[in-house]
């Protein structure tokens, strides 16, 4: 391109960027009911190896669902788990599917019912992950020394805990099905100065034969959530506490309760498109159980975009580039929300 055209090109680029940044953050998935709430974080439960033995409740955020509005949400999250230490060998993949229906009782109260199923199977992602690691010059960590389609869990006993051994036959196609009911209330509607605050209570129970649990008691969770808009940025934070109905799985003693926290930042690129980064930390799964006695840290990046009025698609990528211990190796997430 001749030099005399470059100033005009840069002027056009700067104009486009300026238009994107200055776009109103109010989009088709939002409402004037609460200016602090945008599209919201990606709805992803913990996918870490420590949490994969039982389903973790999803930390929630405030909602702008109006009275008598109905919202239907469906998603799938597919992750690859790999760990190879003297005490722990984990090699499997899991797929978590969720279907949720939410109804606005009024502008401040909503009730939600849903089903969640998590399945385990062999490593369909293995070839892609190995090629990705090679392209970045990263060590394969032993991935190339085992079969690419196996599912395997081996955990050595500790001083106070038994070992755990699940082979390919036990893990391939294994699934857990749960039902959940949540009642959520908005305690404070945000303004230009005040944040939005909500609380929620969730009850969850197994819906199939309990094969991985020693009993099938109800799990109870409570969440406190806050949201605040800062220009074209929407910030979210949630603290969640869960009291589980069982404290043992496959003979392994677990913590009976669990704390988790979520922080998320949503950049409203334009009224119909957001970029999202979120960080989820969860309390350790079990006492005295090697790396599973450490908290899990999960960083997810993704996007949400409205494809038409009331319909939003979300896409996310999970990667343990920063925290390797007790975190999923790689994962993808796809969800869709309909509001009517």
C-alpha cells in the first residue's frame, strides 16, 4: 500500500475501534430492570479432577429475569483430564450436559429446575492436545506413553485414606444424573452507584442408581452474588457454600462441605457481543489425599453473543496454562439460552 494511504487506513481503524468501545452496553439479553447485569459469566461448574468425583453446584450471579418471563438454558462442557505423579494417575474425559428452565415469579424472585448429567469416557482429545503441546514446545508429561483412548483413575493410599482404582471398563460410559431446584431472590437492584446483590438456595438429588456414592442424600447449597457495571465492563463475584448429603465416595472420605468462589469480567464489545474471563476456585475435595487435598483453580475465557432477540449463545475454552495441580487439562464449553 502506498505511504500516502496509511493515515487514512489508520483513521478508519481508530474510528471502528472507537465505535465499538462507545457502543451502548444494553443488548438484547439485557433489561432496563438492572443496568449492572450484562450477558453474565459462562455457566460452568467445576471441571477439576478433585471435583469430578461428585458434581459441584454452579456459583450464581444476579439475574434480570422479569416477572412471568421464562428462560430455557442448555449446555455441554467437554474436558480432558490428565495427571501423572507418583501418587495419582488420571486419564479420562468427561462430558457434562445441563438443561435448565427458569421462571420469574416476580421482578425479584425466580425459581429454577434442571437436570445435570456427567459422563466419563476415553481420550478423544488426546491427539489434538499432544499436537498443541508439541507446537508450543511443551513437555507431553507422559501422554505419549499410554493408549490414546483409555479411561483410567489410579490414586495411591495415604496415611488415613484408602487407594482408588477405576479401570477402563468401569469408567467408559459411566454417568451420574442429578436433578436441581433453585430459588433465587434479588436483594438489591443496582444503580449507577450501587451494585446488584442476590442470594440463592439450591437443592440437588441423584436421579439414577447411585453407583459412585455410598448414599444418595440431598445436597444443599447457598450462594451470595454481586454484580457491578463499570462503563463497558460488567464485573461479577460469587461466594458459594455446599453441604453434601454424603461424605464418602468409593470408600474415600470427603469433606462434608465445600466453599467456592467465582470472579468474572465481561467486556461489552458491542450491544450483541461480549468477551468474558472468569476464575473459579473450589475447596479441596478430601483430606489427606495427595493433590486432591489442594484447592482447584480454573480459568475460563469465552464469549457470548445474541443471535436474535432473546437468544444468546456462549462459547468457552478451559486450559491449565497457569495452575497445573488439580485442574482440567483442556476443555470446551457450548451453551444456548432462550428467554421468552
